[in-house]
C-alpha cells in the first residue's frame, strides 16, 4: 500500500521511516515542497517519493495528516481524498499548549466535516515521535495505537497498518467518543499503554 504522509516534521518523518522499514511505500509532502525532501528521500530509498500535498494525497491509497491542526482545513482538494481513508493524526492545542476548546467536539469530527468525502479515522496521534520510532520493534508486550471512526472497514485498514508497524491496534469507538478519548485532555493521549492497559482505560 502506498501511504501519503502529509507533514514530514518530527512525527511525519518518523512514520515514513517505520513504514518503509515495514515494507510500505510512502509519498511525502510538506509545506516547503518536494525539493526540500531530498535528504529524507535519499535516506528512505526507492520506496519513497515526494510531491505537493494535493498530488501526494491523489497518488496515495491512504493519507495520514501529520501537520499542525490549524493547517488541516483546506489543505487538500476533496477530490484527492474522495472515498479514501484519511488518517487524522493531528492534535488541536490552544496557544498555551492546552487542549483547544472545541465546544465538546472531537477535533477529528471537524476534520470529517472539512473532508466530507473522506473516510476519516483518528489514529497515530497519541504517541510521542521518539517512542513511535523505536517501540514497534522493541522487545516485550506491544504498545497500543488507537483507531476512532464511524467507518468500520476504514478502521480495519488502519488497524492492519498499525499491526504491520509492530503495535497493537485498539478500537476506541466512533469518531466523536473515541476521538475525545484519544485527543489532548483524554486518558489515552501521550501515555504509552499496552493493549491491556489501554482496554482498561477505555472501559472506565
Ligand atoms: N511530535 C509528536 O510527537 C506528535 C505525535 C503525534 C501527533 N503529532 C501531531 O502531528 C502534527 C505534526 O506534529 P510535529 O511535531 O511533527 O510538527 P513539526 O515537527 O512542526 O512538523 C510539521 C510538518 O507539517 C508541515 N506543514 C505545516 N503546514 C503545512 C501546510 N500548510 N502544508 C503542508 N505541510 C505543512 C511542515 O512542513 P515543513 O517541513 O515544510 O515546514 C512540517 O513538515 C501535529 O498536529 C501534532 O499535534 C505530533
């Protein structure tokens, strides 16, 4: 599967590295344009390519948003993600580093409103990039990555990628309730949890 990684900073470049190590293809996009991605492409080899965000999403079967939340709206043309899985790995913070006040909505619900043709799954947003880089191949019990969404098949596709990366996929439920569990301020955010620990938190 070719995955579009939209945003290639701390978390996006990390995801690209572990996807390629797991045998996936990636097409990368950032704000500065494909030429700025030369060094990362050289590191990743032939499984990686670069494009502008709209082209990357169009070329990919599934895309992952790894840009600041404030950059998500209007970033991609709706045709590029129509009927495709769109993983929202972004987190909405206020200026003070606190969770943004979204009036009780899950941040990914708003993403789904901005991209109504896409099959939005909230995932890969809870784990710090330094943990993501190494935990999938570490010894011991697998750490959890979460999926929230209203499209069960889309969540299964994302769960397959999570498993390929060496993590345990854990379904947190619909985009609203699961998204709130996963986003900043929720119990699953930025807390490395095994599958059993994660399920205990979700059932609280
Ligand atoms: N850092 C983590 O551990 C972590 C973990 C989970 C989730 N997240 C979430 O992932 C997102 C990115 O975090 P980060 O720490 O990786 O940030 P970062 O290091 O600042 O990287 C942000 C990336 O987004 C790109 N970008 C920004 N605006 C863009 C636009 N309009 N069009 C295309 N690309 C754009 C930047 O492009 P340039 O490189 O060209 O500037 C950069 O590649 C945030 O929403 C964050 O909450 C972060």
